[in-house]
């Protein structure tokens, strides 16, 4: 049995519009699953951004305005987090969609 899902940024649950039949997970289960998948993708993207941030030399002027290193690190960390949430909420890299589809298939299989 295949599951049809559409990811788009207009959905309140991270872009998933669930469809299905009686053997498939309920609408509430699908929405919860979609949100968790989107959150997982956001955390994954945040870790990538943190890794990329470490490749930028500290003396590049990012801490302009005389901010201390800890304050600058906090500010940049918050910026990375918000960027990751935005990316994941607007389609991301497709990780949430792929994870969602696989988990729905697993849930369907368990119900058979």
C-alpha cells in the first residue's frame, strides 16, 4: 500500500497534507509524525550550520560592535537555530519528507 503525501510550506504541520485509508495512521497521528519529522530535520540542519560556522575564522569581523566572544557565539547560535527552523519549515532538504514516508509505511505494516 502506498501513501500519498504532499509537502509544502503552507501547511500548519511542517508542510504535510495527509491522505489515506483505514489501514493507514489516523490524521492526528500523521500530523504529529509530520511535525516530529520537521523538527528532526531542523535539528539536523542546525548541526550542519554549526559545523559550517566553525569553518569561518573568528577574526572575520562577525563580532563587530565590541561584543564578547560568548555573546557573539550565543547570537550566532541563535541565528543558526532560526535559520534551520526556517529552512525545515519551507521544505528543507527533503529529509523530513523521506523520514515521514518511511515511518508511515512502517506504521501501516505494523497495523496489518
